[in-house]
C-alpha cells in the first residue's frame, strides 16, 4: 500500500479483497454474517464500501474467509487504517457541503489513477478547462447552483487539474471531444480563444493525448453524455466510471457498464482524428477566431 493512498482507494482495496476472498471460499454474505454474528446488512455495507471496517473485525473476517498470508493481512490492515483517515482537503466541511459524494470519491480515485479517459460531445473536459472557461460554464447554471456551490465547484475543478499536473506520477490523460466543442463559444470568443490556445499547449505534453471527432465522422454517435473512465492499475482491469450532467453525477463500478463505455470510447478514439491531426485542427480554429468573422 502506498502511503499516499486516499481513504476511498484504501476502503475500496479492503472491500474488494474481502469480497473476492469470500467468493473464492464459496461463501455467501449470509453465511459470513451468521459466522461473524453480524447482521447481513453490515456485511453488505462493508463489501459495498458504505462503511469502514474496524481492525479487529477485519482480522476475524479475513481469518474466516481464509486470508491468512501475513503480508497480505498486514497490507489490508494498513489499508483499513488509511480508510479511516479524514485529513484530506475534500473532507473539510465547506467541500462536503457543496460537493456530491460521488465527486468527492472521484477526486480521491483520480490521484491514484494510472489512466484517465475523458469524453465530451458538448464541452472541453474538466481537466483541460482554463479558469475562465470553467467559470463561464458554471455561471450558466446559476438557477440550479448557488453562488457558494459554483465557487466551491470552480475551486475544486482547478485543484483537481493542478493535482494531476503536479503529480510525480501523473496519469495518462486521453481526451476525446467532438469538433463542435471547438466552435461553441462558451464565455464568448476571447474565452474560447484562450481555451483553444491552452489545448494546443496541452496537446504537446507527454502525459496528455487529445483527439477530435470530426464533423465527417460516420460511425455510431456516442450518446452516453460526458464521462470519465479511470484505470486504477496498469492492466486496466480495475476501472471506474464517473458520469455526470450539469447538476447530477454518479460513480459506477459495474463491470458491464464500465466495459460498455470503454468499448465505445476505444472505437470512437480509433476512428477520430489522431493527435497530430487534432492539434492541427485546433490550431486552425485558433487562427480562424483570431482573424475574426469574414
């Protein structure tokens, strides 16, 4: 376990290990509950990650589901301790009040991710947004979000972006956007111009790859809305899906749902303009905006 593990990542590691060991032992949740003299709901909440598990309970549980290797047990106990920590900035009251539980979990998973795939048909993905562009987007939802909500969400978006940029082991970021995003004048021409210039700059970074779905694209149009796919290991087998609209969001772990989104992303990614072509198209839009209307 890394010393930098966030509580959400540590809790996830414990619950997945417990569930996998229980299933490998051929035990049901009901059998575990009966043997441990717990309620069935307690076992279900531990395995779903809704609650943390006390160290003594975890020791007894691991023994029952036949996890006895000392190194493995010690690592899971360390994870259980990390899962109880509440010293992260996103757990401060002002963030808990204005951010959804799914978004606060996402922030923790992002810092542990090896690859982040972002898709959007309507806007620049959050990790690539400039401050002015992000502000303009949030201002459009003043009817649904209070001024405090918008301020905290903007601050959070910028902190998430900076955390990834400054990370010693930054995740690989793949951004897939529709060509219409390059024309949508969020915040007006000056804001869009600066945003596109920043995209050109970001496209040159080794950890970032940007591809554009051109207007000429003739494949299946992705209709999932904006989402992120996060790989939490190098193999890509441990993945999460974060899906959002302007005011609601959800974090999904179901392998089928995650797999469907990954397949659509990969198919569209391979059919889109490659990184060099996309950078040229974005640069051409920058030049067109600078020339002004004909």
